[in-house]
């Protein structure tokens, strides 16, 4: 069979970047509720349940049982009475979650409320209080972004960006690996999430 030699040909393909302008990449965002989306007056809760006055600045541990020197059972009872009630939302949290949901981002709720509520009760609570979300799980999936006030929950998750929402009980976290990014409000979170994945 004879060999056919063709003249040199240059093939040009359009740059992929030219076709991606304006594309919004869908992100999987894992969000904790208490201490991130909702805030509570923990000193008031402790006063009402235990009859003890404490300052919010005394709460330097995530686990109130350790801080107060009481059983986990007592803390669980105190929280169970509180988590079903009317939430106080942290400024801009609900608006930001709604915006993300409208853009098609996945918003996964990962909350310790599961200790006090069933998944069905948590689902009903989220719907009743109009908290935007697309799913609920135990934090074991892979996420683009995880927002939490508990350093251990962040480190135990499989997340690319771990945002530690600043609260008095996590300020002693040394973050020796430098993986956690401390955030102070939802405007800062929104900025970091919109920049995630851009390069």
C-alpha cells in the first residue's frame, strides 16, 4: 500500500474559556444551623434551665456540659426545649442561602439538632421557618464549602473550603494546620463562596 503524504495542516480549536463566560458553577455547600444561621442567648438558656448566671464571654468551649460541669443528658434536655422554638436568624444568613439556592447551589444542612429532633422534625422545622436548603445529612459527603462554628465538625468533613464561623466558644482554636478560615459575618462568607473555584 502506498504511503500518502499530506501537506502540513494546522487545526485550531476555540478556547474553552471563550465558551464558559457567564457560566455559574454549582457548588455543594454544607451549612450548620446553630451558631451559624441561628443564634441563641446561651446565658439566658442556662439561667432559665439551671438558675445560674453566666456571661456569654464565659462560654469558651463548644460543649456546654464540659463548661458547666453537668451531664450531657442535662444539656440535651435544655437544648431540646429550645430548638423547637422561634429562631433568631443571624443577619444576612437567610438571604444568602436563598440567593445560593436560586443560583442552583446545593445547600446541605448538617446540624447537631439531630440529637434532639428526628430528620422529619428537622425537615418540618426548616420548612416552617423558611430556611433555604436542598438536603440534610450527617456531614460525611464531599463538599466544596463547609460553614460551621465547631472546628471538629469542619475537620472531620471532606470539604475543600472550611469556614469557621467566629463564636466565643471557638476562639481558642489554634488552627495549627492553617486549614480553617475564620469568618465573622455572612457578607464575608458570601464573598469567599463566590470566589471559591475561580482561579
